[in-house]
């Protein structure tokens, strides 16, 4: 069987792929459609696949992603052609969970000012500060990333709340609220942390109406997908002070345009979609794809197969 991936991933994982007995085929990210059809059975990649015209690949039966997100793919085409799709759910929980803690601390400890003072060599002591302990956090989404972050925040003696559609209980959250309860309880929260996947149901899930329900001085973190948050509404909420600060790793348009007001806001921390980065990134990056390549040769016990009805 043939496995197709880009040259960058091939340099990292090509040996492991060929050791499993697969024929490795590569394409250049600069010219991904140099060939109309690479003849592969399995396609491995991430967001770079949006530039590859895989619809012309007649033998394609499996797509194993190294990313968690899938919204850059033509899901209707993949579903209609019975292509098995897996994502890398769970692989990046630990580094992203740490990033959530980091983002909250940056806002509450006014890290922007700390760094500026250090650069200017100014000893400016402040008499007002903010803390995490005693606060209420609401995770929009109770998946594996949210769970990993909640476990880390437990040590800060916070109240940890989650949201999922039906309000089903998930550890380690103190409370989990349903869609019917969300708009009532969101006004009680100090922190709102977006952990929802991007689907038709979650587009602009955090919208102007919900921003208006937040209490004054709420902190927002988004490590999921940019379109889950209405960016214009977020900017308004930041300007009004309803949102005290935001830590943002994802945006509606990436790279974030230089014209975006977010760049110039002193209470906004911008990261270029890097919250998944870690010392052991390569191991995490290839974990699900490698498992599924082995499963394809053996028992077919695939991991993280996407449910097209749910959209993740």
C-alpha cells in the first residue's frame, strides 16, 4: 500500500512508515498538485492538506491527520466517498493545558507590563494585582484538552465548571452545565475558556449576545478554533472592559491580519497558533497516524475515527 505525505513529515516519520512495509510517496508543499494523482491509499497530513487536490486521487481510502482540527477538509466529499478519516485528538492535551494556565496567568499578572518594565530597566512596583485562586472558570467544551487543563487548575483552588450539550458530568469539573443552562450561568464566571471544535453548531458560539451576558472584567481564553469566537464582538467587549483581557492562540483569519485591533490592545496576548508545541512534539504529532497505520495491517482497531454527524 502507498502512503502519501509532504516532504517535511516524510523527513520526520518516513523511516517509521517504510519500516511498517508501506511504500512512501511525497509531495512538495510548494507545488502539492505537481501530479494529478499520487496513487496513494493513505494520506497523512494536517492543515497543509487544504492546498492538496486529493479529490483527484482515485485510490484514496484513508486520511490520518496529525492535527486535532478537521475543518480545513472537504468533509462532505470524504464522507460521500467512504474515506476513513482520523484526527489526532488527545495528542496535544498536555501542552495546550499548560498554555491555558499560562494564558490566564499572563492576563492576571499583567505580564505585558512586567516585560516592558524589564526591557526599560524600570523598577515599577504595583500595589494592585489579581489572582487565580477563588475564581470561577467555565470551560466551553469538556473534551480531553479541557479535562487536562482543569486538572492543572485544580491546584489554584478555583471552582471548575464545564459546558457540554446535555450537561453530562465529566471529571474533574465541579459542575457541568447544558446548553439550556449556559446563558444563565455564564454571567457568574471569571474565566471563559473556549475548548469547542469548529462545526456548524459552534460557529461564533461565543457571540455578541453571550459577551453581553458576561460580568465586567471576565477573562477569555481561546485555544480551540478561531471561528468559534466572534472576533468583532470580542474586540467590542475588550474595548468596553466587559472582557478584562484575552489570551488567543487561534483567530478567524490566520495569520492574524496586521490591521486587526487585537495587535494593539494592551490586555490581549496573541500567540501564532502554537499552543500545541512541546519538547516531544514529534512523538505526539505522529502518534495516532502511526497507531492507525499498524491497525490497518492488523486488526483494524483504528483510533480517533471522526464522526461526521458530530463534526469531530
